[in-house]
């Protein structure tokens, strides 16, 4: 693909993402973001598959390792946010 086309797609995607997130009510923002972070587990699987291929070379291995680490942090943070959000709805008297 042409480099300028990739830059154009990136800019359009960033603009669309900002516009969509700004339209989400604050009550729905946390559940949507925690669900999105959990879905990023697909990124972990893709990065692990990339690590397993023999055609990546050393740069590919480093980038796929970084992708595994960052996606794993994103998934764990999504579950932590979800747990904290659900903790807000628990009964205060029940422990």
C-alpha cells in the first residue's frame, strides 16, 4: 500500500474515534472502555502468533514481544476497571 494512503486511513480513524467517544454519555464510558479492553485479547493472540512465525526476523520478534506486553497490560487493566465499576454497585452493608 502507498504510505500516504496508510497515513490518510490513520488520520480518518483517529478523527472518527474522537468523534464517537465524545458522543458517549459518561455513564456508559467505563463499561464500554472495559469491554473494549477485554476484546483486545485478540491482539494478544495475534501478537503471540506473530512471535511463533519463523519469518519475522529480529525486528519482528521485538515488535511482537512489545505488542504482547502492551496488549496484556490493556486486557488486565480492562478487567481491573470492570471489577472496580462492579464494586460500585455492590451493597454497602454486605461484606
